[in-house]
C-alpha cells in the first residue's frame, strides 16, 4: 500500500475533531440538529486551518439520515456513500476552473437531482480566484439555488471576493491554530505511526507552521524522513534550517551589548553550518520581539506561546535594555529581511544590519529617536557619576607670607570705580558670548541639552531676539522643546531677550551626502 501523508491520514472526520474552530463547528452542529442549514457558506481563513476539512464534514452531515448531535453518524447508507467518492459531493478548484464557462457548466449540472444522496453539495476552493464574469454567472444561482443544492465556498483572501458573493453566503472566519493545539495534534499523529518527536522539536515545528495544521504535519513528515522514528530537537532544527534557542540568546546578547565582532562571528557560524540565513533572520526578529514584549509586559508566556523557562530567560535578558533600543533593532532587522530577498548578497545585508544595531553612534542619519537614545545613555552616566562618593581633596598648603612695603596712596582722581565680578556681567551686544554664558547656566539644569551646544552654527542678536542657527532641523527641534526654560535663563542674563531657533542653510543634497560618505572620486550616474 502506498504511503499516505500525515495530513491526509489524520484529516478530521467529525466536527469535534476540528481543532481551534469551536466558534464555527458549534454553529454548524446546531444548524444540522435543527435542520436549518443554509444554502450557501463562505469559509475564510489562512491555509491549513481546517476550511476544506470542515466543508467535507458539513457535506456528510447535511446528507446523514440520522445525525448524532449534529455530527454525521458514519453508519447510515448516506454516510457510507459520502465517505468515499460520490458524484453528489463535487469539489472544484477555482484557481484552475475560474472561467465563466466552468461556472455555467456547474450551474447546468446543479439543476439535476442527486444520484445517491439526499442533497448535492458543491465545495468551491480558492473562491477568490473566480473571474468577474464567473462571479456574475454564479450570483443568481447562489442566491436562489435548487432546494437539493448546498454551496460551500472556501478562500484564503476574503477581501478579494466580490461583495455581492459574500452577501449571499453565511460567512465563517477560521482562526490560526495555537502552538499548544498543534503540538498536541502533531504529537498524537506521530505516535500513531510508531514514531516520536521530543517536546522542543514539536514546539519548533508548531512555530514554523505559523498556525497551519497541514504545514505542521508536512514538516513532521519531513523530520521523520530525515531522522527516522526518533526525532530530536537538533534534527528538527536541521530540517527547518532554524537555530535553537540558546544560540539566539547568545546572538541577541552580542547585539545588545554592542559586540560587533561577536555578532558577525555568530552570523558566520550560521552560514558555515549550512543553515538558511533567511530563516535565521526571521527567528532572530521573533526573538527580539519576545524581548520587547518581555520588557514591556513582563510575564507574557501566553502571548509568546513559550515555556515558563523561556519566559524567565526573556525577562532576564530584556531587563537591562531600553524599549527604544529593542524597537530600533527590530526596525533594522525587518528592513534587512525585506531587502535581503531582492539582493544577490543577502549575507552582506544582514551583516550591515548587525553593525548598525551594535553601533548606534555611527549612524550616518541622526534621527530624533537615535538622538534620544544617546541622550538617555549620557544622562544615566552623569547621574551615576553624581551619585558616586567623591574622595575629599587634601587641604592646600598655606602660602608663605612676605613682608611688603606699604603701597603709596592714590589720589581720589586716580581711583577707579569698583567693577562687578566678571562672572556676573551679562554681555549685551555679542550674541555668541551671550549664547556661551547661557550654556554655563544650562549645564547645571539640563546637562544633556548642554552637550548639544557644539551643534550650534550661529548665534546673533537682533534687537531683543537672540537668533540661534543650526545646520540640522533635529537639533533646532531639541532646543525648541526646552524654549521656556531657556528664555527664563537668558532673561536673567539680558532682560527682555527672547530666543529664536532657526535652521541655517539647506540640507545637503543626495549627491553631497554620497560624496561626504564615500569620497570625491564617486561617479554619480543618472
């Protein structure tokens, strides 16, 4: 007897065997029990969630002569006929039969009474592939079909189905299956053929299937073919091309700590080990997502569908990392994955992403988010330095006193009026000097903002306004956010003076930025 794939061998035969779709199967069973089944259904959802299997079960249930709690009994003459091939249950793939002629042929045959069963059932898979003319031809029959006909349409893209078709059907949305449901089902299927896959391997298969049972059973088939009847987690990772959890934790630690050499060597280990670099990038992105959720939500094992031990490790690794850092790493990784599929050197793209994650200070484009991250790090260092105990300085030795002859007294005409101390003098006419005096005051109240003073391009007085120019809009905005505090301080130095921040000079063109980055020998080609 020819080998039968696991997803075919363990296809559900009853509504109760359909996993994770109780919101659908409960309604269908109640309709069968009450005899109030509809004339047309629309089953929508991602692949492998049980749409076609449920349609076949419903086709048997509406024809069963003695249904049991809405389930096909499996014993009556109709159930025995519908269990095999019958001309009264017709499955049609709309992807290969999408023309108007195919639908017209279907409508012509629908008028005839069923040959063996009480009702004739049409299951149209991938219904969104029907052409516009085919949709129009089906509309009238779908709205008022013969009493002996039931239509069941299945689709993975309900948004592509014509609204007039949807309005004539009872729609049921199938959900993606949970990791635990897939683990349990695949484990039972593998045990049924006398094999075994350990728990970690089953979880890896369930995650790779992304909510589709058919994909999970197909992956389990591949693992059995590769590893034999006893499959370990390492064998599953080899088949999937993905990395085990410990390796992802090590790579993430290198990226978070800024260890560029360690991160790049880890990537080289992935490539030299024959693992799929695209799968590795996806797994690492999911790991960073898990760290971000752990940092923001704490224990969220239900959201991440992970074990309690893995959850503790996520929380521990994310504890010392800011959410902004993890968000930035996620953004860089997702952009890298999007670009990798269009480049001939995907490894180079991922290596560049690793360097950018490890070296935020070397980013060519100073984004506000990156600037905020750097300011937060600087503030943390300043606060730590301020909190550290300071060692007392030894007292300075007293200077030797020398006897001097008394100075001759000056006449009243020669005496000069007393001058105020230099540090209390407020400059009046020099904008640059006034701006520097303001910096001394800001250093005491906002050290982080004072570190950006060197980004100033110009400072000039114009009447009662101190106009400060910056080469980049980002820095002008950073000072504008503290305008109230700065105006209060500058008013103490020069009463009545107000600050005004501008961007001086147009931003560099793309050609100028390219020449600055790569040198003057670059050739710009239209």
